[in-house]
């Protein structure tokens, strides 16, 4: 479906049942900014908002103006997705639900495999640990011919996902990729970056990337010795990354080292 902007709100059509608004928080980890999604069946008059994002009043007012907000869902705990949750709940009166009770506001924690029906949309809650331990994806089976999946930071519109080790682990992430692959060519609606037309194809790319990185880590350990530390391995494997994402590179190395030592 071609994207079309709604000038009064900044919302852009992202799929049959969703619209997206880009939050004004660009950065090396958030890419162009956080994608906040508004879910609604045609003519429902009610909405579900996924990841209200940073505490920016104009952004929140725009999300609230799209319809009567019935429910707010959170993909994972990171502040660029959750900072505005409490304020948005005050603004709309809608409960905020997340996997981690600490990020719920007047709402119950989400349960993996739970099916939610709100704003005329069926939403299936999928446990997706890896990026963080509390990461979720939301599958909309009726959104277009192949459905759609709101992937949070588990799948990005461009680049690859950082594992927030030790909270997020590579073993969990690989299992999550297998689960997402089983959903087939659904539309991927990521937490950052553009919409992707084929989730299963993107998952294959992500798997290949992880395998390539693991081979590079193994080679680095052969060169530097099996007891080489995270920083030393990162110097060998991620020597070309900019300084502003070096910390993220080291997190990825730590997660991969833990995975290999587990082997």
C-alpha cells in the first residue's frame, strides 16, 4: 500500500490497519527516530497505539488525535519507546500494557500468546526475547494478504539489531528469528526505519548476518587467544564502526562470546 501522509497529524499509512508517526528523537541507535504506530479498523473511531515513544508533547497530541485511544501497547522497555507512557495515559485515559509490569500504567502485563481485540483489530502477542528479555512482537493476521508484525527493535527497517547483553542473549534471539520466520511473508512494521514488505526474507538476512559475525568472532579468538576480552575482540571484528556506536558493538561481541562459550 502506498504511504500517504495526513498533514494535520504527521501520521503516514503504513499498512491496511496501521499508521505510523516518526518521533523527533533521531540518533545513532534510534536511526531516524522511534516509530509510533496507530492501529485501527476502518471507520472504527477507536485506536490502539504501540510505543508512544519519547516525551514530546506535539508527538503525543498527534497520536491522540487519530481517534479515541482504547489501549497502548509496549514492545519493550527501552526509553525511546516508553518514556512517554505515563504522560500518554494521562492524556488519553487509556491503559498501557507491557510484558514487564514496571512499564504498565493502569493495565495488566501482557501474556505471550494472548489474543487482544481492540479498535476492530485482532492482535496476537508474541514473546520475542533477544534484543531485551522483555521484547514482544505484535502479529496482526488480518492486516493485508499476509498479515503484518510490529517488530519493535527485534527487526529494524535497516541495519541490524543490537542485543542488550546480558539482558538480551543471542541464543534467545536466534530462537525468536525462527519463530518470526514461521510467520511467512508478513509485512514488517519495525520500531525504527522503513516498513519491510517480507518479514521471512528479512529474517533470512538477519540469520546470515549473525552466522557471519559468529565466524568472525571465532576467527578473532583464534588470532587473539580463547581468553581474549570483549574490547580486544571488538577491535578485530568491529574495527570500522564509528565511535558513537562502539558501545553497541561491544554489547554484540559480549553476547556472541557468551553464546560461543555456551557451545
